C-alpha cells in the first residue's frame, strides 16, 4: 500500500533534522505521494519565513521532496471523494479540518494510507476506510 504524506509527518521529521526523502524511504518501501494541499501548506512556510535564507532553505527541502514523490493534483475525481467523505463525516457529526479532508480524499482516491506525525492526528481515524500510519521519529 502506498502512502500520502501529511504535513504533520514532515514537521515531525524536520524537528529531528531528518532529510525528508531519505527518512521517508526508511519508513516505507511503498510509493509515497504529496497531496497538492500539503504542497501548499509547505509553501506557506516559505512565504512566512522571516529571512530570505530560511525561505530558500525551506524551498530547497520542498523541491527535493517533490522531485522524489511528485505532487498529486486536487483533480475532479479527488474532489468527488472529498465531497463523499465530507457528507459521511458531516452526518456523523465528526467533520475534520478541510485540508486534512483533502489529504484523506487523496489517499482514498489512490487507495493509499496516510502517514501522519507522532500524535497520529486522531481525526484522520474518523475517515472510513483510511489507513493511518503514524511516523516514528
């Protein structure tokens, strides 16, 4: 089973100084993909960097990651999955943050699990049929 990577897993890896592509390769022998919304969240870190040097370092990390994983576009089929999951979770009274719902919809569309930070992002467990893999750092 492949994995889509949530921003929380990348933050956990960054906090311990790990090289993203190298560290992810150790955690999974399966394909790893970056959802478009995660790519966008990572770029916010570039935009909010207080110094150009830090922004350039963040951008280089992101570029190295997507060179290996690619970015999965939020296309019509994933939007349909997002809407289905939103409806199911809404009926259950268990909505999750929209960006995380986009990550989950991408994973479900690809028939992948989702890799999350050590806190396991509990709300991902509310998504029916989604395999949640907490990263161990």
